[in-house]
C-alpha cells in the first residue's frame, strides 16, 4: 500500500479537487484513476457506467493503465466485473484461481490474464445504479481494512458524482430540443441516433430509420400566420408521440420533417404507428391541403454513420415526394 494512505484528510481534499474537473475531455475521469492506483498499490483501476436503455451492457469510462484491445463495452453476463454490475453487490477476491474461467475480469480472452486479486464495487446513489469501480492486482496485492473502508466512502462519492453529471446532462439536452415541436432538432437527433447505432452494433442487430415529410405547411402559414403553424407543428408532434414507443428515437430534423429510428425488431410496430399517424392527420385536420410522404432506410446497409444514414433517408423522401 502506498504511503499516501496515512493522511486521509489531505487525500480526500485532493480527490475533491480532481472531482471538480468536469468529465468532458478527460477531467476527473483521467485524473482520479492514477490516484486510486497509487493509493491501493494494485495494478489496474477501471471506472464504468451503466447504459441507459440497455439492460445487457455497461461501458468502461476510464482505465489506468490503458489496456490495449479491451472493448469499452462489456456484458453483464461475463467476467467478475459483469457479476458486480449484474448483482449490484461488492465483490472482493484477494486470491484468484487462474484456472477458473469465471476469474476473467471482463470476458474470457480479454487482455487481463495476469490478475491475482480482484475488488469491485457498484456505484449506487439514491437506489439507482450508475456504474462501478473495478480494481485488480497482478502481484498478489491485497487491500487492508483501512483502505477498504476508505474506498467504500469513495464509491459513494463517485456514485453521487455520476448522478450529478447525468442530471446536468439531461438539463443540457433540453437545449437540443426544437422550439417548434419539443422534439430533438437535427444535430441532437443525430447524437441520439449515434448512441442507438453503437448499441445496435454491440447487439449485432439492424436499425430502421423512417422519415415523414409533411407538405402544405407553407400554405398554412400564409393563410393562418406563423404562430398558428407553430401550434400546428406542436400538435402534430404530440400526435406522432402518441403512437411511438418510449425506446424509439424521434426528431424534427427540418421544417415539417420528422425522423424515427427503431430497432429492426420493432419495424412492424413502426408501420402501425405511421399508419395511425396518417389516419389521425386526416381525422384531426381533414383534407386541408396537407399530405404526408414517407421513406425508410436501414443501418448499416444504407449508411454506417448517423449523418450518412439520415441523408440517405432524406434523399429517399425527396424521391418519393416527386413521384
């Protein structure tokens, strides 16, 4: 154990100074793991995050030292770290049996093959799991009771830190909403689509992206004014949301153009939602000069990046409207 452990008040002050640095561009996520490594004398430190909307995987946010070829996305169902995330209970194993497959830190065959000890804590705050603190040693290092108690306090502090940053992130997301509809605007939708595509790649599944284009909004604005048309757009957004599932990504990517991305397994439900939307459009607004065009593309065959996939969908929409 490092001699740093003798002055815990000074150490905690240093930790608070590090945590004051935002996680963006590294920040505390880069500064804290080396300090933990020095404190414990172990060989590896990992900070992880539990994905929102993915019940099967978590992400490695930070690692010290960096481990080449280690996937940043990991499964709850594999390795000792997965066990910590799945059961949400601390796990301390001062002695590992290198012949036992379950002693893989993340997944069998990962680069961490020399671990002889393992310590893991879930990061839980207000009964909500946010991630984990994972440590491992390669030279038979173990942690004494004093350091373990200190790390238990640190785990609570890190859980609060992650929750705070998540809440701040949600506030910032409000700035990504289109003022006309309350839906994510183009750039914010692309960010959300990028996350959805990353999860889809991990799950080795496909994604469907539908574009709905409404024509007639310009004529409506000329006849009724811009404010009335903004109210109409808000009404149409609510109409669309009523038929969509919470896990789908929905955006307003251009004036009167809505985007919906869903896992391929939900494509039939997406078809039903679009049909219901078109029917309700006629029921609510009648045949008042509005028409709705639709196009659909698929990830990854129609675009491997969010912008490319969206552009493919918009091109297909323009072609369908021209027919």
